[in-house]
C-alpha cells in the first residue's frame, strides 16, 4: 500500500521589522497542502499596536487604514496553532517567520522546510536567492504584488513543489549523503532530507542504511578510488564535451549597427595631445597593432561607459584571427573577478567572434583553489576533522554534493557561494596539488593522484583545455597565481590584455595579502588533532590512528572520534604537542590584545605612535584603530610580552609541522608496501594529503609571523586590527557552538595582517617580460591628462610605453554641478549643508538619486537626518549596510520609483551590474585614501609629496571610474553633484578637474542646485 504524501503548511508573515523582540506581525497567511492539492487556507491582517514604518508600507503595500479593526495576534493565535498542528512548515527563510510565532508559544516543535536553504542547494548557480528570482529560475510566474503574505505563501509553496520534484530525481546514494551530513540538528533541511531518504527507501523497497557492500569495496580496491566518481558528469564527458569553441552565430543587425556607431563616435586622445582625434577607432587600431607587432606594452584608457571594451578588443581579436595560423598567436585576457570573466566568456566574446566570423577556441583558467578537487571530495576532507559542521557549512556541502555530479569543469565560478559557505568549499577545493610530499619517493599529491590518471581531475582537464585554446580567460588573481608558479601555463602566451586595469594594483595587493588569525590557526591545529571535553580524540591523526599505531590494523577509523585507549604512546605525545601549540597560540593573541589595549589607552591620552596611529577618523573607536608594526612599537610595554609569546608559538608550530610530516610519511610508506589489489579507495592517501596541506599552511603562518616580528624594513607592511563583528554574528556563533558543544568559544582577538607595500616590482616581474605584449585597458588610468602615475604603479618605464585615451562625448548627456558656496568637508557646518542639499535634490527629483560617501559614519549621519524628512514626502531612503547589500539595494532602486540610495565605496563597484544609470549621482566628498590605513600609510611614506603624488591622483581615478561605471549605462541625461568645493578652492583641485571625463559643467550656489538639475534634465544641448 502506497504511503500517503506528507501534509505540509506553507506560511508567510509580514512584520513591522526584522527584530523578533521589538517588532510586530502585520499579516499572516498559510496554506495547508498535500502534494499539489490545497487542503485549506488561513489569512488575516493583524493589528500591530504601533505605527508601520514607511519602508514596510512601500515594500508590502499595507497601509495603516487597512488595519483598522484588525484583530490582535493573541485573538487568532489558538486558531492558527490548530491550523498548523504538527505539520512541517514551509517558507522562504522560514526560521525568521517562525521566530515571531514562537515568541507567542506557537510552532514550537514543527519541522521547518526552508525554501531559501533548499534553493541554495538545488540551484547552486543562481546569482540571488530571493523568493522572486528563485521562482523565475524555476519557470514560476511571479505576481506583481509580491511581498503580501498570501501572495508570497502561494509562491513559496510552488517553489517548494518544484524544488521537491528536482530532489526526487536525485539518486539514492547522493540523497543518503545529504541525509548523513554531520550538521546541527536545528539545520532546517536535515530533518527534511532524512524524511525524504526514509520515504525513498520505503518506496524503493530498501531497508536500513545504505552500504557499499563487498562488491563495491572490491571495485574500489581495483580502481584505487571511490566508485561514486562514476556517477559524476565528468565520467561521461566524452558524451558531452564542454563547449570550448565559440560558434559563429548570426549577429543581430542592431549589434552590427551599434559597433559601427561605436567606431564612428569614439575619439582617441593620445597622451599630451591638446585635442582628441575623431573618429578615434583607426588611431586606436593602429596603436594596438603596433604594440602587438612590436611585442611592447600599451596603456589604453576607455571611458565610454557601460564597461565596454569593444573598441580595444575588436582590433586585438582581428589581429589574432589574421595571425591564427601561427602557433604563437594565442591571447590571454584577464578580468578583475570570476563573475566578470564568466559574463565575458558567455556574452562578450561570442558577440565579438561572430562579428569577425571567427571560431577561436576559448578556455577559462580559475585561480588557485578555484576547482573542485575530486581527490579531496572522496577523501578525508569531508570526514569530521574539526568538529560538527555549522548549518552554513552543511548547506555549502549539500550544494556542492549536487553540483559535483553535474559539473563538467569543476569551476568555482559556476557556483554562487554565500560568505558563510566558503569554509565548506575550502575543505574540497584545489590548490594543494603541488605541495611536495614529506616522503620524497611519493612525489606531489598531483603526481600520485589516481583520479588525475583516470581522467577525473578537474585541474588536469582545465590544463588540457588551456593548452588547446586560442584565447584563455582568467582573473587578475588567477593570472598572478599562475605566473608566480614554476609550472606556469600562461607564461608562454605572447599576447595579453588586462581588462579593468585600473583595479590591477588593488587586486594585486589583495592577492599578496595574508592574515595571522587565531580562529584560523586553532582550526588548523584542531584539524590535525584535538582532545574533546568528553576525553575522546578527533582530527586527521584520530582518523588515521589505525594506520599510525605501530602495530595497528591499518585503514581508517570508522568513527568520527576515537577513545584514548586506541592511541599508542607516540600518538599521545603528538596530541600533547598539539595541546601545547594551542595554548601558545592563545597566549600570543592574548598578548596582541594587551598590545592593542595599551596602544588605545596611549591614544586616548593624546599620545601619538608614529607607526600608524590614526585619529579615529569617521567615528572609529580607538580600540578599533589599526596598530602598524614598526620599530616604534617597541616603546609599548606589552611588546616584550608579544615577543616572548611569539617565540613559544614559533617553536610549537614547527613541532606540529614536524609531527604532521612524520605522520604523512608513515601513511605513504604503509600504502606503498601494500599489495596492488589491496589499495582500497585511496582515502588513506587523502589523509596524507590533508596532513601535508595543513603542515604547509602552518609553515606559511609561522613564516609570516616571523617576518612581522623582525620589525625591519621589508617589502610588506604588517598591522594588527580587531576583526569586524556583524551585529548578528555573535548570536549565530553561539547557536553553532551550542549545537556542537565540543569546542570552547574563542573571544574575538586582533588579527595580524600583511600586504605588499608597492606592487609595481611584482607586476613588472610577472607581466613585463621580454617577447610579450601586455595591453592594459581600464576606465581610469590618466591623471591630469598624463599616464605617469599609472606607469609608476605598473612598473612601466616613464614614457617608454605608449598611452592613449578612448573617450565618448558626454557634454550633452551629463552635467557636473559643483556648489561653490558650501563649507569644505572638515568645516563644522558641512554636514548640515550636505544633508539639506540631499533633501532638496531628492525632493525635486522624486528620488532617483544615489549618494556616495567615503565613510560609513558619514553615511549613517546623513541617513539619520534625511530619512524621516524624505519619507514624509513619499521617498524611500535605503542605506548600504543598514537596509541590505549593494546587490539588494540596486535591485530595489531599479524596480521601484521614488528611491534614494546611500552607499560607500563598495556600492560603486557593484554598479556594473545595473542596466541603467541614476538620474543624479551625489558625491559627498573627494574620495581620498585614508592615511591611517597601514598599507596606504606605508605607500605614502615612499613619496616626498604624499598629497600630489598619491592621495589626489587616487581620488581623481576613483571619481573617474565611478562616473564611467554609473552614469553612462544608457543615453538618458543625468547629473553629477560633486559636493566638495576643494576642487575649486584648493590648488590641487585642478588636478581632479582635469582628470574627469569631459561633460558639461556648472559652478553655482547650492540654493540653485534643484532648479539647475531640473532645467538640465528637461533641456537639450550643452551648457558651457
């Protein structure tokens, strides 16, 4: 007799805010359903007993007058509880909604099925997981009146049914893996996956747990790897090869016209030229051809808007196509991020190739750690080695489990990994292949990997595609990773294009930076091995205990933890060494905390420490100020404690590295002595690999700390800073810790950071090699009509590299308005004038304004002032970090009218994702870098005139880039307000003004701003 389908209840609430203890319920909607059949509905408004915030009114459409006469929640609570009964509750981010119900004593024990969690697992490549976008990706029509309780409840039910149907097509072995994840019991999907497994086993006639069985074990022994790899798509790649060749598709006539229009409209401005050359395409083409033929570097600034580099890429690709018969005619293209690289491969390159009627093969090379490592996936990385998974890690591994069976490339860029899921990826990612083995005869992990030899290694397959391709696309970080390695794949490619080259130095600095972090260090040590409070042992050593004991049975432990009795004397000594290392690490970071406290106390009494003391700019507390490591730090009394603690840590870490290497040798020696037919699935080899990897990481951490403690002149800058603590993170951390209850909670401690001071030498060594042509193309490369600043940043010899700008005419599109009667930013009345101007401009424009600030403190100040006033006028004010992420804010800005966005620097960078420009961009002040930031301070010390040689040029380039990113994504007229009169009152202001893209300008009183903006937007022509 077939088992009846489970009855579930889809639920959604509308509330006055996001805080369970402070906010109230406005509306409740629920649907009881069984399979696709709706059994019953529940829907009612709720009187909140308080006012409804304007943002909630805008989002939900619920007005105060609709709640007149609505019942209070306590009057409907019993009826709602009866409706819910003990059925599983389905909803998008359902723990949030149920949190409000549980405050009233409802839904205390109901299982939860979170469609957000389920969507992140089942749809691993979506760029966003809000309910509307999940529904659209599943082909479900999204109603226009989203964010009403019943509408969202119906949508959540339909999304669940579609995702559930997909889950039912997952094979039984993978479903068992999902149900067996070592996740906390409060993870919403754990109960759901386990119930699905029981239902599937019952329907398929499978009783008890799934086991591989003796036949599978023998098969694994013959393969030397896990037979589950045969279910991966990569095992069937001969049936469906990844499309690395771009077909010559038919090109839309409008695309051809757009390209021809681009060729006619762009102008070229060679360096030092007084007038641009129009049309500029022939000049650009000639410069690019000369650079390619002579194998010389070239700087090309492209300020035409919409992040469009067609004017550079077309002549390059044309040249490559015409020289394609030469084996050396290969092109390397580097993008700033994997998302941009993926869009470039999927959209830009096909269009350009079709225009040229070419079919050049294209391959993508990910950065280090950018591929799924099959060796680790089926090895020790997924075993419990450092405690129970958090809910986020479990979600990440569940997502990876489904994706791993489908992917042909194993590329990280195919996935959307949420920040909390990254640690799951780190457990199974590539990047450890070339670590040398402590047992020399065994070679590297890559050399001895059975999965690579059998054709299931994603890194090896990527290398094959790269070697066969005419065009290789990678990221800036991927380029640095490859060129800095002795086994480089890209160094032989003679022609290179760096897109968004104005971000190159920033990406290089980020790539070169490392951290010495207590949480990470302790996690590494715990991964090697740790004693738990219950007296049992865990970690790689515990997992390999049967192999490592002198007279052990061999193999791996079948349990996640082992008893002390299962360890011999040598292993007990190893665990003692690990305990000593953990204690030493804790003492070191405690001494770092004392050092920071003394530094902050000294600052509060007016003392200044030359090595990086800041003045608390932007409202930053003294205990949050960075402390730079220079020779002056020895003046702090706590420094001696730090030095003593470091000596202990260095010794203890080296001892752990040594024992990890010894354990690795034992495992590999034992494995090599086995009979060929008894090699097993190779999982014990992955334990050796994981030991080698963590030993290498610990050694790198030790070396970084050693360099920092020397306090000498170095190419790197070192500094301590307290980690940022999001408001909700402490709660999440406690809940995760409570669920495992195994390891103590570590109090926040300072993190030691390091970064290259000057990246020019590294860039010169990696990119400017002989017989190679590197073309640097970016939106912001020139300062005051010269490329000297960029040349020095890239390590180019002055004037030895040709440079030109490609510009488009914006005099009729954009007005740059500079108020000439407002105080300068550091003056007492500046903030009041800024807020008044924002209110007046936003009112005149009915919103549609984006304001950019240089600090979160300034943003919050304006937000608190302008939000209440503008909301009374029907204008929604949203702030980055307070009302959502940059992506979320841009989505709201695009879809709704009468909206004002307030953001900081990272909002600028996400602007490339919006399809149209804001009506008005408000730049609150010149975005000069902050000199109390240790990397900036260290760079500034190398200039005799920091203002003119560093801070002003960087500010000019930031503004130029923001305008190109934000203001010219379409052809509508718009305005830019630069609310900083220093550009006209200070002598350095002319540098910034001469660096901006060409557009109409007006300098006038701030009182004329609203009228002038409206006149410009409704008018035509140019304003001189």
